[in-house]
């Protein structure tokens, strides 16, 4: 689960490169070509989504392989790989939130880092501090099936994918309507 938080940090960082492009006025140069705002933003989003997928897949493969070699049990490989992959929808919710915040305003975009910290604290530290369940449920990581060893439930994963998609759509729509910074 800690690796998923690091992957989410990568995804947020990749998405928020849009802020740097806009602040440095490189976005003006790109958008003065036939490239539209949606295509420009989606290029960063694709890198964030694919990058987090690769990170989680690589971590699942590495952990699974190391665990299988150490234990001598090949069956743990698949379980560890699945444990990494099922965390992707939660990571993508945070990537979507970062795009939604950027779509609102480039000044709102850094709030994505506070969202990451809050979700980490709610899901990982919340049980230790005996926080109320509703506070812990604010984190998408809380809704990931407990693997390995638990049972895969598809419903929460589909809900998180829907939330991530809605956040991406909201971010793209608001970005399309707002003015980009000049200078």
C-alpha cells in the first residue's frame, strides 16, 4: 500500500507538470499550434496513468518474484501481483483529483498534494489513531480489497474507476472553460 502512495505521488507530479508548463508560458507555445487544450492535458494525463500502471505492475512483479523465491511457493507470485494491480483505481482517483484541481485553477492544483497526504493519513494512520470510520472512508485506499489473503471485490474498484473518470472529465471541462495564465 505504501508503494501505491508513491505511485500516486508520481501520478500527481506528472499531471501537475501542466502547472509548470502554464507558469513558464510553454503552454502558450504549444497551444498556439493546432494542439488543443484537451489534447495537451490528455498527453500529461496519459503519462500519469501509464506511469502509475507501470510502477504498480513493476512493484507487483518484483515483490511477487522476491516472495516466491524466498518462500519457494510459486503461488504467492500471482497473489502479490494482483495485490499491486488492485490498488491502481485508488491511485487513479488521486490523479483525477489533481487534474480536476488544475482544471479549476493553477493555484488550486497544489492542493492535490494535501489530498495525497490526507488520504495516506486516513488510510494508513487512521486505524492506529482510531479515527472514525467515515474519516478513513474518505481515502480511496481504504476501499481497495485487502490482498494478498483477502477476497477480490470488483464493485469498489469499479466505483473508484467511475470516480476517477468523473474527476478527469470535470478537470478537462473546467480547463477548457478557464483562461490560462499569461506572464
